[in-house]
């Protein structure tokens, strides 16, 4: 333990550090490409987006040193305190936060903005790890499942009130963690079926989805009765309950979509599902991003040679749509390399999580991997047109100090916890 305090870098997994550094540097290069123009290409111009991002990267170094300096046991002992602190920060936004683009998600400190939801993900992962690693905690019990759901629901609810629905979606990633720790797969299957019914209801309308769903349930019931040959002893309450639940879900989906969702939300889903073709307004960003990526071909046009990137065809390309810059200037080959780097990072985190004897560290590691995976999946899917436009940044790539520092805290807490297992306690 004394040795750990004297050398904070002892036992650090340098593979993860190298992957982090590679992604951050490559991300900054693409922010530079997306923000610069032939007239203004001084990479030390700190008044620009890429200049500010360079400052954020430099300031990440003392943040990393602080995270590594703290004893690994600190994060387990004070996980609840950090979690409550993040909730206070989220709740205080409604008193002291600044409204930007219709969302009260930021604290303003002069020219610097801080988005607490980016840090809340790491602290929620710590709280989940603390709860699930308790020796007497059994996730298969309903009462314990409710406790786990509440831990992720509270920050998600506060973020939804801002509103920032993109960040709320990330909290679904914790169900992968719950599944690893013993939660039945039925929850994830139920979630997938719910999403499918929602999309089908939007596309075909509630009436036809109801008819088709009831026909499928009826066919299943007839098959089950024929197979078991027990008509009177068949579990009719469950079948009636299934009819009722599916019917209520579909009717509710139709009502929510038509009466609760705002028009621009409905338009985004209609464009995504092909019910509308709107490349000049709602679908403009996604359409331009797809054109920008496809224009790069296999090898790309070359660094700083992307005419669509340089021409600012994609609005806010340095933030949520940064992957389109990668696609144009580095091509399919470069885009694939970025995905591979993320996959290697995720694999490394999961591998180290499975090899640790510390249950808290393992659960937190799965939280890290799930959050980064969800960000990667939704952001890239959004840019290439598979998902509707939501405000979810690409980890280590998208512009913003809060995003970069949030993912830095998330990853390096795990690196600190992983280094702990290399000591003889």
C-alpha cells in the first residue's frame, strides 16, 4: 500500500492508457479538420474550437494524475457520496444553470461551461458497483432489482427534466451490467420488443399493429394448446394478461407519439422510418453527414482535404457529427480503424474486469464498457442514418471539455481500480 502511494503509476494498464491517448489525439485532429479553414489554420489559435479542445486535453493531464493519486479504496468508500454530489449538481441546474438551445444542462463559469450529466454517468456507475457488490445483495430478488433501477432512474429523471433525452438513453446501458450480475435476460428482451412495437406503431399505425399482434398471440396460444393437449388446464390468465398488456402498450405508444411528442420529434422518426423525405429541414444534418461519409470512399480524400468538411456542409460537425469528418478524410479504412480501436478498448476493459478478484471493480468495469459502447453505437448509428438525431457525443472525439473530462474520469477510475489488484493487500 505504501508502494502504491509513492508511485501512482505502478500497476497501471498502459495498453488502456495508450488507447485513450490515441483516441483523444486522433479525435482532436478531426476537430481541427472540422473547425479550421484555409484562411485560419493555426492550431495554436486558442480562440477556436480546436484551440479550446487542445486546452481541455492539456487540462485532462492533472485530472488524470488526481484520479490516480487517490487510493483505489477511495472510490469504493465514497461512491455513495460522489453519486449524491452528482444528483445535487443535476438538481441545482434548475436554479443556477444556463439554458442553451432549449435545455438547462450547463453551469456557466465565464467562458467555460460545465455539463454535470457527463460526470453523473461515472458516479452512477460507481453507485451501481457499490450496491451490487454488497455481499448480501442478490439481484434476482425483486426488491433488490427495484433498488438497482432506482439508482439509475433518479439521475436519468433529472436529466430528462432539462430536457436532454440523448443523455437519458445512456442509462439503458446499465441493463447490460445488471444482466452480467444475474438479472434475467427477459428485461433486455422485453425492452427490445417494446422498442419494436413502438417503431411498428409509428410506421403502420396502432390499429394494424394491434391486429397483427393479437393474431400472433392467438397462433401461439393455439400451438401451445395443441402441443400440451390441455385446453381447460391451460394458463389462461397469462394469455389474457398478454393480450391486455400488448394492447395497452400499443394504444399508449400511439397516444404518446401523436399527443406527447413534439412535432420535430415526430418528424425525426418519420424521416428515419422513410415515411417522410425531408433533406432540407429535419433530415438535413443526417443527409449531409451521410453524403460526407460516402464521399470519402475507401481511402478517404486525405487529412485536411475534405471539401465537404472544409465547406461546413454538416452543421456542428465538430461535436455530435465528428464521425462524418473521419469518413470523408480517412475513408472506410480510417473509419474502420476508429471502430477497431474502440472495440479493442472495450475488450480490454471487459477482460481486465473479468480477471479481477474485486467484485466492485468488475461491476464498475462493465459499467464503463457499457456506457462507452452505448455512446459509440448510438452516435455512429445516428451519423450514418440508422438512428434518429440525438445529442450523444462520440467518446474522446466530440468537441467539449465536459464530454472529454467525463469520459476521462470514467475510464481512469477503472484504471486506478484495476491497478489495485496488482498489489498484495
